[in-house]
C-alpha cells in the first residue's frame, strides 16, 4: 500500500474551497426554486385527487404516475436532451428546474391527497350536520389538521429532493456535486473533497430532518 | 303544519354482496325505507324504537339532509331537503348528534363550541364564548373549557357534542343512538343531561335502545320495523296497550329487558 503523503493536501487551495461553497449556492437555488414550484403544483394536483368527479380525480395521475415511477435522471435527460431533438431548445437551468419541480409535485400531490384522506369521514359528517358547506369544512376543519400531518412528511420529501438535486450536475450545471468532481480531479484528493461535499449536503439536510422530527412530536395529536 | 313532514320517502343503499353460488361480488340494493311517512311537531321528546337495521338512523340522517332521498320528500319548516340551497337552514333548524361523536381534534372544547356560531351565524366571539359557557354549565362541564378531545371521556365528549348542537339554537335535536358506544355510567350521565334539557322544553327526536329513557322522558314513541312504521303512539299507550296487544312489540321489549 502506498504511504499517504500529507503534503498532497497542499494541492487543495482556498480557491477550490471557495468554488465548492459558491456551487453550494447554486444547489440551494435549484433546490429552493424547484421545491417552491413543486409544492404549489403538487398542492393543486393533490387537491384534484381528492375530487369526487372521476375525470378530475384521475387526470393528475397521467402526470404523476410516470414521474413517480421512473428515475429522476432519466426524466432529466428526457427534458434536457430529448426536447431539443423535438425542436424545443431548452437550457440546462430551466430543464433542471422543470424536472425537479415536476418530480417534487408528483410526490407532494400524493402527500396532500393522503393527508386529507387521513382525516376520518366522521369529521365531514359532523361538519355538514352543523351546517357547514364543503368548502367551509375544507378550510376550517380538514385543512387545519391535514397540514399538521403533511408538514413533517413534506420536509422529508424536501430533504430527499435536495439530495436528488445533485443529479443536475449531469446536465452541465455547476452545482455542489459538479464542483466536487472538478476539484477532486484537479487536486487528486477525492476522499477529502467528496467528504467535504457530503458534509455540506449533510449540514443543509440534517437541521431539516431534526425539524421534521420535532414537528412530528409536537403536532402528534390523535385524530 | 308540522315542523318536520316526512312524505312518502324511499331510501335504499347500494351494497356489495358475495354471491353464494359463484363467489363473486355482485351489486345489490338494500332497501331501508319504503314509502315512509310521519310528521313531527316541535314539542316534547319523540323516541324511535325498533330492531337494528330498520332505518331509524337513516330516517334521522335523511331529515338532516345527510342522505339523498330516492323518492318522496321531507319538509323541515317548509324547506325541502331536496333543495341544496336550503340544506344549511335545515341543518341549523335540526341539530344532530351522532353515536360516534367527533370533537374537532385541532380545537379545544371552547373553540369546538364557538366555531359554528362564529363562522355560520356571524356571532361575535365574545358573545359566542358566553353562550358556550352557558351550555357547558348546562351539560355540567364548565371546568373543561380548555380540554382537548383526547382528555375527555366518551360521555363527556357526547355531552360536549350536545352542547355544540345547542349552540346553533336549533328547533329540534336529532339524536342518533348517542349512548350506544358508552358504558352504563356514562350513559346515565348523558341521559340525565337529556332529561334536564327535555324539562327545559328542548324538542328532541331520539333513536335509542335505552328503555329507561323512553319510559321517563319520551312523550311519543315510534316503533319501526323493516323500514315501516309499526306503531305511533303516546308513551303511556305504547307501554300499556301496544305492549299487550302487539306481539312484535311485546317480544322486542322482552328482549331488551323491559
């Protein structure tokens, strides 16, 4: 086994670290934007899934099921490489945002739908019997509780989507993972560099994970 | 004109039944009420008796507009339950309490009570709060204002539910087997509250299997079987004449231990 040469660390410059940290900014940007859009779209799709109208109820599945049942990276390639071949030219950033947003939306919709379904039907009935209409029951009774069920799960989804954002490095976006690759190749210190990169992802995710745990405990009311 | 006019209603449910021979599930219709008519005035306590599955609960749910009618019509204060725009008014006229009571778990007792009047009647929060305290006192739970549903016993929840229905100032209370899920002690707790309310002149329409309640509090008794009305009588008449002369009622009362 080759003896480890501590002097080799000298190849890792401050400018490299700066590059990594800057790219973490892009990772954050991609993640936050796509999560915001994905959440909004997912909310719409999820509410649609709760409809009694069959057509309205099943329409979102046409979008959701392919997104939930194929690899994210393939979806990304499909949009980034596939669309231009059909004549729609799309840049890396919009392609990445579109893919991640749609993917988030598909999973978020399921969470919304299941959280609403988790509220027992007797609460609807009680609401109706008191004189509330459907909309009022949604707003004053169902949504208040469904949101508390939804938030911890949503945070878990957000964490997973943050990790998944590393895939955008495959379409030439200079995110955290890509910067790690570049620096690792330059310095030939892959363990150290990828260790740092992993550490940054961890530092971004872990507080969220704790928050989810905390909220789950705090709002853990019994229905 | 009676307050609630049930006019020749029919109600059936779609059920899935396993076919004995083929083992497959087949759609079937379960007819619960057929050509059923009855009137209720805003007076006293009417008790609906009868074996399970005879449509007593269904009748109450139809009056409250929770079920859609297959035929006939129900008029509550002249408003038809078939008219979707009238449903809110009908439900404000007839408050309903169920067997499986639900206090909204995200709200404490006080807010459970005030929510309806504030959001639906446009009552001011303060006024609603005073009203809530009045009714909490009525059901003997003044000290539970801040409690959540999981800190209350079944009987207490049921009493809160009664108070919540009364908050809307209904002309009648529809009570759907509200003591069936409770142990005897809690049952008597709830029944005592109902007795007090009856003494205050609150009009009630109750499905129950509590004979003691029927004997002490009811003014009128309806006996139903297989979706039709067997008997509609005053309490005394029911427990003397009908018990003696109608075999079905006699055997029902015997089974139930009266």
